[in-house]
């Protein structure tokens, strides 16, 4: 979909223009919806486990 059509669709459904603040709010809401309370990374952040060297360096 061309950028012009995306802008028009956004304005039609949200009754406003795309802005940095709106994009930031959308990302924040998306990240709040991610639920991983017991992933390996979450356990690492809580200090319950250690990551391997490969995991730590990515």
C-alpha cells in the first residue's frame, strides 16, 4: 500500500494525522500487551539464572 493511502486510511479511522506522539503511543500499547512473565530473559532480569555467553552477547 502506498504511503499516501496509509495516511488517508489512518486519518479516516482515527480522525487525526499521524504524528510522532501517536506512533509512540501505539508502540507503548503494543509492548504493554506482550506478556512473558516467566521467559528465560525475565528470569535472568530477576537474577534467578545466568545466561550463556552466546545468549548474553546476542
